[in-house]
C-alpha cells in the first residue's frame, strides 16, 4: 500500500510540469516523497533482518554411538551406579575418567551408560581419542552434524548445504557445546590426557566421559573410576551366560575364569569361542589354553571377520606401540617382567637405577602393571620393597610373543637380578616376609642348581615348610647330579641336604637310611676325617634318635665326639654341637641326671666360646630347663623358660619357631608347677600365633591345640590334682630346635 502511494506521488511529480502545478505544491510533494522513501527503507531493513530472529527451536536429537551395547554385561552394576551418581553430582562441566587395563571393560561401561541414558541428553557423541588427530576429526564431524541438523530442522525437505571446513566445523561444535548443557561427549581410549585440554578448557556446561588405560594425569577433571577385574562369582556368571548350554562340571568354569584372570574381554572371547565352535567344551578349551596359550589368546569365534576380531592377543598392542615410541627400555622391562612369575614382585628384583623406576612408573600409568607399597611389617623386619604386579594375561601374551632365544636371555638376566636382591641370611626371621615375596619368582627363573635356589630352600626349611624344601632340594640334587656327576662334592652336599629335608618333612626313618647310605660313600671319596663326613655322621645319629632309637643316637654321638675333638678341637662349634646332642639323647634315653650334668658342664664353655645368646647356647639352656622339670622341679623349669623366652624374643623375634617353642614350654611348666589356669591362658594366646605363623595343620600347632584342651580341663571346676602328664603327640623335631 505504501509502495502504491509512493508510486502515485512519483507520477504526480513527473507530470507536474505537464499539468502546470505551482512550485510550492511540487516542493511539498517532494518532501513527502523523501519521508515516505525513508520509511519504506526502514521497513525493508526490518523485513530483511527479520528471518534471523527465529522462534524458539524445537529440541535437537543427535546420538552417535559406535555400536549397540553388549547383551552380556554382568558384574558392573556397582560401577554403573557409581558412574551415574558422579555425572549427576554437580553443575558445570562434569568430566569423569574410567581407567584400567585394556580389556577390563572401560569402553563397554561407557557405552552401557550412554545407551541407558540416551533420552536424558540432547546430544551424545562418541569420539575415538587415541591421538590428537582423531579427537580433532571427530569434533569436526560433530560440528558438521550439528550444522546439518540445525539447517534441516524445520525444513520440509533436505536442503543443499556445503560442508564446513574442518577448522570451521570444530569451532562450530565447540561454540554449540559452550552454549548448552544437555550433552554428553565420550572420549574413548585417550592416550594423552593433555590432548583434551584445548577442548575441555572452552566448555562450561555439559558432561564429559573419558576412557583411558592411563591412570595418571587426570588432576584437572572432576573424578576418576579405577575399574577392577570381575569378582570370581561375576566372572563365572558371565561365562555361563555366554556359553548358554549347561556345563557338566561347574568347577571347570571357576577354574577357567581364574585362568583368564577374571578379565571381561578374555571371558567374552573364551565364552564366545566355546559357544560357537562345534564340539568345544570348557574342559577342552582349558587344555588348549594350557598347551598353546598364544594360539588361544588370538582365537576368535568362527565366522567373525578379521576386522571385527577384538581379542586378548591384540588388545595391548596400541599401548605397547605407544610405549615403544616413548622409551624402548620400558618395553624391554615389560618383557623382563613377563619372565618372572605372574605374581607381585619386589621392585628391587628389576634393578635399582632411576631409569628402572621411571619405566615402572610409566608402565603403571598405562595400567600395564600395578605398583603398590606393602603395609609396614613388624618392628625389625627388613624394609619391604614396592611391589610390581602384572595381570596374568598380560604376562601370558607378552611371554608367548618372545622367541626362545629372547626368553632365555631375559630369564638369565632375571635370575641375576633376583639373586642380587635376595636377603643374605634366609634363616633370619626378619628377612622372611621378603623371601616369601620372592619365592614364586625363584621357582620360575632360578636354575635348580644355583646359589639363589639354595638360599630359597634354606628359607623354606627355616620358616616351617620342609615338604616344599624337600621337593625343591630333590630338583637341585638331580640337576647337580646330571651336571657334575654323583661323586662331586657339591652333589654329595646336595644329597646330604636332601636326606635332612626328607626327615624334616616327616620321614625320619628314610632320612636315617639315606644318611647311612651316604656316609661310606663320603668316607671313600673325602676321607674319614673330612668335616663333611663328620657332619653326615652327626646327622645319622640325629635321625636315628628321631626315628625312635634315642639310645643308638646317644651311642652314635658318643662315638663321634672324640673324633671331632681330635680333628676340630675340643672347643670347635661343631664339637660343642656333638656334646649338646650327646646330652640331649642321653636324656631322651631316660638317663636324666647324666644328661643334666653334661649340660651343666657344657653351658659355661658354650657361653664363653659362642656367646651367651648364640642359638646353640640357647638350645642347651632350653634342654636343661626341660630336664630340670622332668627331674621333678617344675618351678625351676618354669623360671628358666621365663628367662629364656625374653632372650629368644629379643634375639630371634617373637614369631620365630624357637621362640614359640619356648612359649610352649613356659606354659607347660607353669601348669606343671600347679597353675593350671595360667597354663590355659598362655596356650590360649599361643595357639592363634602358631596358626598364623606355622599354619593350622602344622604339628606344633596341633600340639598347642591339644595342650590348650588339656589345661582347660585341668583348670575347670572340680579339676583333680595334676597327677597326669599331657599326652604330647610325638614330634619329628627336638624340643630345643
């Protein structure tokens, strides 16, 4: 309408001269036309700008996930609840990292959450994030998807839109995210946390979920979830769900789950393979896994394409390539660890250089191993080293990839490092916690005939595991026999120790017979007066007595004593040891007074020559106290054991077996002296210590249990006079040991 009026005024002005209008009328028309023209221009501007001021947009729905979530998803309910609670805990950008070993189920947990909560977000976008290029490309794709969604929204049909350049698309995505809150970004498999900084620093609202093998470097984000292996029950349930058909032997599922380290990816791989392979059973799969672990860790269910294979043999390749790019020493350290046993290893068995410490820290940051510090032990214990642990499947896969030559070289290096790390005295109780840590690795990397293996065997015997000591010593003797021959001195020494450990393991008669067979061979090779020959003679007398013939043991010691005095001297420690044994077996043969007198004569010499706190001197004091009690003076025995116990606790430690023996005898003779209630209480406190230190089935633990029951009866209401003696079970060790 305005345009029509303006056109009319223009025509009138044009015809003014023709029709002869006055000049004042023409001026008025010109002014009005200018005003109208200005108004029309403003109206046109408003009309032109008006399309950019849109009505409120309808909700946007953009969801980009890599695949549907797995149907078999068991054992992660707690982690899923933890994740849900964390992402709803605060305003602003909530960024959360799920960390753990490859194959532990980080990506699957994130996918399960995103799928379950897809209706809670306007946008969900999955970003492969192993490197900066992947992150940038995925965010640019997000920008293009958002631009297309905004353009297409409200259109009756698709419009032709030129794609944005990568930098523009990236800027568009970040600008869109910065202005909204109802979105979730999932950065999957982040290799370097710092590669996210340029993007997370520009966002103020919304939620970011990160999965990464890296367990460190997340200080700038809201929180972190460390994903562990499944529990044994959850792992078995997952396997059963995957296999489907009932398993004939449920325990085989438990064993398979344990052999796979309760790692979700390994369980899924194995379960799928068993379910899809004709004729495959759990038992057969376990046999194949034991025989050819490399093959089975690379095996996928039949029919799965090569590109879809996501198996244990491949899952750590990305991490190892990243480590190799950064530091080849770290990769070699990983291979060295795979040559040890798949158990926690004290870190000093890898060396003590700064380079090693840095490599261990780097591997721990990638979740390829765990690094823990043990709790503080008892006062006086050797300081515990940080423990390096590797998941058993990481261990198996890396070990399977090594060539025989490389594995042999690394094993020799591991053996040298382990021998250097072993404490010097395996019979010192303060070193036992560290020896216990080293034991599985000693069995794995040490040669049977090595010096380090000898130390490990001595630890086993001293700490109360003679059966294992005997088994390992048998292997040691076999190796030396094959390498050096049956008459080599080292082979004969190993045979001597083998007989001793057989006796300690409970077969005193066999030990006696083996020493009897060894003695003439040693006399022939070494000569009758050789110290090793005399040591075998001493051992023969000892095990003859332990086999039940104390009189013969006494006679054997009596015959040996003058020879040792002549060869070694009257005050040599070995000579004094024979005098001690002569007194002991004399007492065991029921000549108590003669045994007492022999010990009373021996003790001053032992204290002067060996020292008042030497183990052999303390052993003689122990036997003398027992003899005094058996001779009818229980109070004297009690008092001597009370004094001896204080020394044992200070010198050998409160948990050493000989200290526990002294506690046992103190309790016994306290009761024999007439205080049954105190005896009961002492045995009640001793029994749990025996159970903890020596185990519930150790003979000394069983004796303590019987003693406690006896003195409980004696201390009970109406207990009769102490006329009976506790029926001690026959032991295969001497009371002074």
